[in-house]
C-alpha cells in the first residue's frame, strides 16, 4: 500500500480522500514543525509527502528521499520553500494548491487596510485600558478610504479580488503594476497600469501581491518607501522578504509613511521588536488565507494532486520547472 505522510495537521478531508483511494496516511500530530532529521526520515520512508510552507525542503532533504517517493504535495499556493530543481533531478513531482486563496487573502488585506486606516487596534486598546471617558470630536481622527487611490503591485488572482473590493466596495481609484496588462480588469474597474515608481508616488494605500522570487526580494526598500506619500499605508499579505523590514521600520519612525499592515515577515516566524512596539503597525500571524473554506479546499487539492500522480494524470497543482 502506498503511504502518504502529512507534516502538520490539516483538515481531515485530505486524509479521508486519500484513504478512500487506497493510501495509508500518517500525520504529524504534534503542534511543532518537523526537525530536519525528522524530515529526512519521513522522506526516506514514504511514497508521497504533504508539506507545509514552513517546511524547508532543500536539496539535502530531497537527496535523503526514497527511490519510491513520487510527489511532494505542498499545502500552499506558493512553493518557494522547496528546491524545485533538486526534486526534478530526482524525478519527484512537486505540486501546490493554486487558485483557492484569492477571496480569503483579499478579505484579510482589506481587514488590515481598515485596521490601519481607522486606527482600530489603538482605539480598542484605549477602551480596554479605561481611557474612554467621553466622546471627543477630535479623538482618533482618520481619513476615509472611500474614493482614495489604491496601488496594487501584482495583479494575479488575489490582486484582482483586492481591486474588485476596492472599486465596487469603496469606489477607490486603482493603479496597478504587473508584468502583463489586464485589459478586462481595466475596463471593469477603470484601473490604470503604471510603473512601480508612479504607483508608489500616487497611491494612498499600497498593497503587495507578488510571489517570492529573486526579483521580488526587497522589492520595497528605502528608495521605494521614500517615494510614497507620508500619509500612505503599506500592506503585505504576500511574502515577508518582499519588504526590507529595516527600511520599513526607518520609514515608520521617520514618518515617511503613516502605517503598515503585515501578515508576513522577513524572518518569519520572528517579528522585529521595533515592529511589535510600534503603534503604526498592525500585525497578524500569517493568517490571510485562514478561512475554513480555503483550508478545506487546499486540503482537497493537496490530496487530489497525490491521487492524480499515482493514477498517471496531470495534477491540478503541478509546479512546472523551466
């Protein structure tokens, strides 16, 4: 019987689907990630592995894999945690869970936008500390986001959902930057495709939705932050290293930008101390896609990818290499 190992607990529909299709399933039921040695052991013993984005699957771990290992099914939209070329050299298929998190991440993006713009965390703390004694017409003043300009860097599925919420929900003006133009999106939302520099200069809110690649590491650094309005808000629900956190801390301290909402971090799960103590930052623990609907869809796709590979079919989440 072919065996599958799942490196963290995920919705049970994944293991149920695998079992119904004749697989033996083992799950790491601890609340901690597997150690490197544990990963090597797992890779050497099983026919398929469901990995998490927190599992760093490098060449050393892939070399330790059994000759019978056919697929690494990554339980994530991204796959920058896996050495794809090393897997290809060993004849191991790598898959992800595409096209499932758009709505959830877009919703969370706007939750961060609203929290930053409306100073919700500060206001909540103010009330809890017993400081609210009377209504004050100047207390926690904020700018409305209705009609403001949002700049979307990366107009994939998630960026498109963000744009639709912005336009149809808040009548925002939309600037976007992407490799390719999106003519249908432009027609439906009156969006304009511009350079990164123009987007940063003209946007009231900048939100990042790019994959992590060598080209996007520190896409936003000191130079880019200086281009932004000092009233602007920067949101990141993509990958932490897309922002140079030292530069962001400087920009917040020097009032180069007004606020930032972060769901991801450069050295995740470590969060810079200066970010944690800043009243200008809203922080969440990488939960932008954490809805029941999305997590269950991811689990189903991760399991189906494995089933498809063993049945000789092309899986939905096939990660193509060069």
